[in-house]
């Protein structure tokens, strides 16, 4: 067997060993449980394998026993599995406790204010430790309150419950607790159905799609968003802005799925619908979806990257001023996407600049985000004296070995 060039990057090693195994990209993606788009990006170098467990799975699929041969990286340079965030065990207990209880009578108005305040914290400041400490108590109180109220008050509490579970899904997804995130998304849908609220149910479908999308269930999410949007569509002629906003967000979610399936026509169709709705509504944040013209623009950048067009992603960003977006997560994700785009083009100075802008938005998320860690490792692998003075301190701050 021909020896592998020791300078061969990990992406090309994946392609080489896949071909040696006689497997197609489609077969590998099916065996891995990911989208074909994700596998292709690992092979092209557009995305780095971000977790050690993923490398183990890829080695098993490609029948490579020596991980070093597959990665070309010493064990100390391989991605690690981040430790569970300190808040997750308490959140998991609060979500699954058999009989949550409160000491006094239910205070629905205060509980709803607390949920709204928690959301404002998350979207405007993103303090992981503070929010992680708040959530278990709010979850426990809400779960204990629901059986104690009825009538209109119960429907209101169920809508608030759905919004709280949206937040739990978003938080636990960011810290890698996928089990809790999926449970929270399911609870949000259940609460919305019990509240008999069409808008809330459609928003809960969007929320569930966000975690299923993360887990690679592309076609399932596309169908879920299609069905939820179809239920709203007959009512749109007299719909409230809130309903229109959710309708637009569902079409953005579908656009992302079509991009991952490589269906450019589907992407254009869904984006056009979302764009028309956003133009009509202006900037909104109904059900915390941050839907509006700027978010559609941000999605255009993301979608260009999903379609393997980093140059177009960079050009698209010049059309939008995201400094006006009030939600930290959207700005953070946008800068991270641009860092990926520049990184793929090996424009490393610009890539680091974007990573530093993302860090300014949320230094905590930089430490928890495995995609950031993977990008920093790849930049370290090809570092030069030009980028070293900024790259190495950044790696130290997020805990990446160099």
C-alpha cells in the first residue's frame, strides 16, 4: 500500500481512506448519521471535524484502526469532548423531576415576567453562568404551577411554558447537552398544543426544527417546517404580524434544509418567500425568532456557505449592517460564519479578525462552541508569524492546546 504523504491535511485523508474503503460520500453520510453536505464539507476542508467522538465514528466507518493515520494529528491536537457545563445537571433534574412543587400559591404574573427577563438576558447579554443558574428554579416553578391553574390562566401559563422551553432548548444546545435540548423542544410543542394556540404551535415547530437540524435530520425538518407553514398559510390574509413573522421564520428554516440537501431551487424559493414577508413586516422578534430583513440577509450569508460558496458569502455580508441587530446570538453566528468563509479561502488574517469580533460579542460562547475550537485548531496547524500574535492568545482563552 502506498504511504500517505505526512503533510496531507485531515480533509484529504478522509477522502483518501473513503476511496480506499470503496464507499461513496452518500454511503458514509448514511453510516455516520449526518447529511451528505456535512460529509462533503469535511472532505473539502470547508468544515473541520469538531469533536473527538466524530473522528472515532469516521475511523470506524472507513475501517481505519490508527487514528493518527486518518487525522495526521497527534492525540494532543485532536478535538476534545468539552466537559458538560456546570448548569446542565441541575437543568436536567428540573426538567425530569417526577413531582415538582412550590411552597406557596402560584404567582403566574411574576413567573411570566421572570421568563421574559431570562429571554432578554439571553438575547441581549448572553451570560451563560447567570442564566444557567436561573433556569432550574424557573423550570421547577413553572412545572409545579401548570397543574394548579385552569381556564384562561392555564392557557397563558402554557404559552409561557412553551417560551421557557424554547429558551432551555437554545441554552442547552449551545452547551452541547443535546438530550436536554431535544426534551425541551418536545415539551415546548406539547405546551403549545395544550394551549390550543396556532401561532405558538407553529413557533414550537420552528423551535423543534432548530435542534433536529443540529442533529442532522434535514429531511425531517424540511417536512416539519413545510407542514407548520401550510397550516398558517390559509389564514395569512388577515394574519397578525406575529403569525406572519413565524411563517417567514419557517421558510428560512426550510431554506437552510434545502441548502444542506444541495437543492438550490428550493433555497431560492424559500428565501424569496421569507424576503417578501420580512420586507412587509420590518424588524421583529416574535417568539424570539429575530425575524426581519436583516435576519434574512444573515441567512443569505449562511446559505452561501452551506452551498460551498465562501466568496459569495463574503460579498453578501457587504449588503447588510448587522450592528443594528439587537440579539447577540445572531451577530455571533454571523461573524463565525464569515470566519469559516475566510478560513476556507485561507485568508487567515481576516478569519482571525472575524473570530475576534465574535469573541467581543460573547467570550463565553467562544469557549463552548466546538466549531470555534475546530477552526482555531486548523488555523494553528498552518499558522504563520503574521497571525501568531493574535491566534495563540485566542487559543489560550478558549482552551485549545498549541
